DNA sequence: TCGGCAACTGACCCGCGGGTCATTAACTAG
DNA sequence: CTAGTTAATGACCCGCGGGTCAGTTGCCGA
C-alpha cells in the first residue's frame, strides 16, 4: 500500500509497486479470486494504470514467477557449485534452504500454489517454469548425487535416475500448509528433520536388505 | 452423457448421473472453470434439475470427494488390517495402490488438484478431508511403522513422528502430472520404483552414518 | 380416464469483474 | 508562462455464468 498524493507521475517505479501489490493480493486471494481493482488499490493507483504496464492478469502472474522464484534456485545453484564439504551436507543445506525460502515463506508458497492450480491453463507458464527452474534444479541434484556416489558417500540406485524424488516430501509439506494448516498446523521443523533423515538413511534397519 | 427421451422422471438415478457428469466436467475444466450448464448437459438434464439435487457448485464437489476418494483409503485400511507378511511389503503394496488409484487415475488426480487449488476457500471441505481421510491414513502408517520397528524390520527415528512423509514423493508425482506432463511426461513406474527404494533404503551407503 | 402432485425445464435475472478509453492533469522544454 | 506530451484516472461496457422460478408435462392412484 503506497501512500502518496493522487496522480503522481512515476513511470519507473510503477511496475515494481504493482508487482508487489499483486504478490500480496494473489497470496491472500489466490489467482482466480484476485481482483485487478484490488491490486491497483494496494499499489495506490487506479485500475487503468495497471493496464498501462501489464496487458492481462496472466502476464502479471508470469512476471511474479520470473521475479520471485528464480532467485531462490539461483542461490542454490551457486551454493552447490562452490561447495567444498561432503555431498550429504550439501544436500542438507539445499533442502533446508528450500524449506526456508519456498515452504515457510508465505508469498512464495502461494506462487507455487497458483502455479499448481492454474498451471495447465497457461501452457507457456508451465513450460517456462519447467525450462528455467525445474531442469536446472534436477541437473544440480543429479550432479550432487553423482559426486556422492563417486566419493563412496552414497549408494547407487533407482533414486539416481529420478533425482527430484529427494525433494518430494517438501512438496507434500507445501501442500499441507496451503490446504490443511487451518485445521492442523504442520510442524515444519520436525517435518524437515524427518525428511532429511528419511532420504539419507531410509527406514530399513541395517541388518535388513 | 445419458441419452434418453426428454423429460423423463427418474428421481432416484439423477444424483448419481449428475455426480458422474460433474466428475468428468471438473476433470476437464477444473473447478473454477466448470459450468453447471455443462454438467447438466453431460447428465442429459436441464440446468434447473441440477439445482433440484444440489444447492451449490461447492456441494457437488464435496459429494464427489466423499463418493470417490474415501473408498480408495478404505481399501488400504482393510488391506493393512488383514496383512500377514512383512511390514515392508505392506508398505510397498499400499504405496503402489496409492499410485494406481490416485496418481495414475485422471479423475481422482483432478479431484486432488481441486482440493489443493480451492481447499482453503472451503474450510469445511478441507476439514472433512482431514478428518475422514488424512487422520485415518496417518494412523494406518503409524501403526505400520510401529509394527515394523517392533519386528526389527525398521529402525526407529524422526520419520516415525511424521508418518505421512513416507508418501511425500507421491504428491510430487501427482503435482508433476497435473502441471508439467504436457511439457515432459513423468515416468510413473520409474518414479514409483525410486520412491519405494528411497524410503526403504535411503541414499547413504552402508558404510556411512 | 382424469385430476393433481411433483419432477423437470430453460428463459431470465443479476452481480461481478476484466478490460477500455475519453478525459484530466502532472511534468517539461522552450 | 505556456503549450505539448503522456502518465494517470475511473466511469463505463459487456460477457459470463451461478442461481431462480413460473410454467410444463410425466406419472400414478382413484
């Protein structure tokens, strides 16, 4: 909510302000329920002004994904390139980072939810997200696993063929928070601990298998 | 699509027919985009007739959840009560069942998607789903883990405190199929294999930890 | 056969909100 | 100071679809 005297001309700042307002509106209302009028009001602007900078509601959402989600994965990519310690520790770091940035952060979690909810409708957006984010994330995990196996830290196996499975439980956590947190809060810390332990150790006792 | 001469009176059959039509419509259009008129047409009935049996679009959706999802979990519950073999095998069975019924089945996956997308909006529905399905599923898994630990099959650990984490990767699979399958198909069989292996064995080599 | 109940119909009502555009006024160059 | 440019405004348009209800007709019991 930007407060200012009416009818200021600030061409350069508007897009960012409108985007921020849209993130908030989407987070509170979801995509389908979000009103352009409400985004405009939050940005301290008239409805028509929004259309000066974005042509459709969809375009606003795409801009948000580009602006808010990509950085999270860029950080993880950098971290993994520069890593010196064990691959197990790197994996713990990356997944912990992901929980902090994507599951516990209300704004980004809501972006994720919208992507899930409306992803099919915007083929282009799903394709963008796949291309720019998922492929890179998977590559990073695949590399991490490869190094881990080479170092004798990790065993080889079916999971190495589907690296994204390592973050599977995090998605469940995101869904739970989106959908059922009003009924029963998810203990994110405990869930994260269980997640890390599970993927690293599995459930079988050492004597089995 | 029921074909029949116009204006038949079949009070008893209508609800089931409308529900089936609605499942199809929701699966194709998603909840927000589904039109009552279209559901009516699919059911071979006028729009007004739909409102004779259901008062709102939401109510139709709730009826679908009750009618289509609960049975899947009921089967799993029965299976686990009567199980004689090892808990690891039971776990494999249950998860495989879940993939077949919920992830690979288009109708049910779409119901799941709708629940995720619109779950918050209908607090009552989320509460119902939590109460009638999730709590039971978690109880079942908790019991399975307990038995496994007692039998020495499973080790104890943080995962035992968050049993639902065992199905986490399945949710990722569902999301992927919903959102990105048009860009890149998920190999469900391979994913399932990786899932089972991961949760049972983890990624660490035996010498580590 | 015929009344009357209630299942069924679909034209209509109406609020909503995405998107438009004629008008207004902030800023600037000269 | 003024005229020209263009950012900003918000009343308006319009299609959509959820939900209604007065009228129609199938069916059954007498």
